[in-house]
């Protein structure tokens, strides 16, 4: 820059030092004051440092704005003069350490929640209309999410009520717990060779077949048993046949709450420890009239089998009922395993097999095999093996025919979770359950508008004069695994079955979005 171009503020003073303006004096004074403050009152400086720094920077900014581009020499001289005037105790490179007051508490932090609640699924799919169908009379029911155990739908689900043949699923679970899936029931013939007397001793096997044309596939036969007896006797004659059905008492062979039409039409036999072909008049028919003397019918069939096996004197041998006097075994046959018997009972709702399994379970558990022993038996087995609260259940029979049975629908739905999961051997039960529109007592159901749920429902049906019931497992449309139990109680008609199908199909469509409305 030439002298001609310089402004008055750029010209040197008479003594050769840069001219110091009033603004420069003010800046130098501020800096000196800050230095003394830091030396004498360091803690106070901590509070005011921000304010002073802002003032200093602000003043510098004003000074810089007022100056008109000083040259390098004048800027250096001004800084040198300012440093010279400052307190020599504080050098330009000194670092001042400020110690915070230890009594000052830090700002409180907002505590994070210990547990973050999971998101709740919005359920808006209602089956209220289907559940209110007047064909269901007094309706009770429960639906449970089998994966979580959450009750999604409840209508008096904790109220014990009659179950109809849904009870057979409980009977199956008890038999698997007490007897085990591999257990077989044994029928024996005892007698002392040369005495002329033999005893046919029942062990609770209602499937023992007189002809081999049995509804029970693989059933043991009297022909096999008689052949063993003939071989054991070695040609010795038989003049007396004793029929021993004392493994459990025959005093309660027919419950007072059962209707005798169940027997005459052919749905149910009297409950005795010795019988053949479930006491059917036609051994090859599921529904066939039953007699009033299952033990006597078995005796007649056994005598005929001895004759066919060539046992001398058998054709004229007398038959009586009583207790075997000999323990010498002349022959024995066994039933199919319990797991197979359950598979034969559930699809066609065989009442006789259900009672047989219930009474046999009672005897093997150490009880007397009576109907009166069943409540304690079921409470013990279902509570002990499956961990269910059995305190409110009442069991009168193994088939569910009695109106006096009382089991809450939620109880059944929770048992069905373990059936679905195949826990404790209950896969045997799941595999035997009828399938909607496909097998067993559900083969002809779930038609019309309910046909979309065909194949998706595995369930046990139930029917007595005052109840239609359905309970089992649903593979819902959205993939949610569900279990359920529905009871239509009261003056119900056959059309209650269709109403139950409609409700169940509605639940299938809702799946995990089912609302308890």
C-alpha cells in the first residue's frame, strides 16, 4: 500500500509506536481484569467465565469491525503492548484449572422402566352371533391359544357342566397315565387238570371275540383260548364252567342316570369285567342291541369254543357265575395295547370301551373298579400327570353318558393343549380324534358354509339327550393353533350339531384375531 493510499489511522505516531485507540484501551483493560479474576477468585470465575468470554469476544468483534485493515506491524505492536500492561503473574501460556464444587449434585436422570410391556394384539373378529344361536340353548364354551395358553373366548368357561362323550378324551388321558399305552388286558382260564372244572376269568377286556368277525380289529378270540385249554387238559373232560367277572363289582353295572334305550338300541352294554364283542348281538356292527346278561352270553360262547376245540364233555358242561377256585392257568389271551384301544374307541365314540378303560384304570390304580371310585381316580391322574386343577371335576362314568358328570369347558380346552402337543403320550388321543368332514363322527359334518373348515378341526363329539358337545383342536386360517370346548346344554335338538359346526368354523376363520365379545 502507498502512503497516498493510507488512511489517517494507518499512519505512524510521532514516537514511532502504533497509535492506540480508545477501543484498544478498553480491550486491554478487560483482559487485565479477567487475569486478576482468574488468579484471585477461580471458583467465581467458573460462573462468570462464560459471560466475560462473551463480552471479550463481543468487544473484539466490535473493535475488529471499527478498525480499517491495520497492517501487520501495527497489529503486532498493539498485542505486545497489551501483554506488557497485563499482570505479569499470569502469562499468556498459563492454564487455569477450575475444580467444580463437590457439593453440587448432578442433574437427575429419568429412570427407564424395568419392564417394557409387550405389544397387545388388537382382536376384532367376533363370533358372538354364532355363540348366541338359540339352537345352542344354554351355551358354555372356551377357546384357548394353544401356543400361549391365553383364553381368547369365554362363555361360562369355568362352570362345571355335563360333557357328553367329550369325556372320553379325559378317560383316554387317565388310561394312558395309569395303565400306559402298552398295557394289555388279559383273559385267563384256570382249573386243575382232572377236576373236570374250569373257570373263565374276565380281566376287563370287552373286545374278546367269540367269532373273529369283530368291530375291534386284532381282538383276541375265544377260539385261541379254547385251543390252549384243550392242549393243557390233554383230552381230559370238562363238566363244569365257572364264569368269574369279579375283577370289579357288578353292583353298578348300569348307572341309574343312563337310559336303557342306550342298551336296547345298541349304543352301550352293561359294564362287566367279562364279556365278548362288547356284548353285541352282531359282533361286526358298531351299533347293535346289547343283552341284559353279558357274562352269561360270554359263557355260552366259551362253551361252544371248547366244543369246537374238541374238549370232551364240553357240550353238556354246566355254566355258573362265581369265583375261580384254582390258580392254575390253562390258557390266556390279551387285548390289543391300550393305545390301540383308544384308537378304536374315540373315532366311533364306543361307550363300552370307555367304561372298560375307566374301570380297568381304577383297578390297576389300587381302587375297586367301581363307578364311585372314578372322581378320585380322574382327579389324581389328570392333576398328577398333566398338572391340571382337578378340584372342581365330578366323574360318574367313563363314557360321558351321565348328566351328572361335571367338567368345565376351559378345563377340557387346556387338556387339549397337551393333546395337541402330544405331551405325556397324548399323541395317541390326537391321532384318534375325528377330523372335520373327513373321519369318525365328524365325517359327515362341516358342510355348506362351514365346509371351509374341513380338515382343520380335530375334535371329539358328544351327544346325550340334554347336551350336544364338541371339543378339540383347530388349525386356524391364519395359522394360530387353538383348542376349544363347546357345550350346548338343555332342551337341544339335532340341529345343535350344525350350530356347533358354524361356531367352530367361525373360530377357525378368526384365528388369533378372535375377540371375547
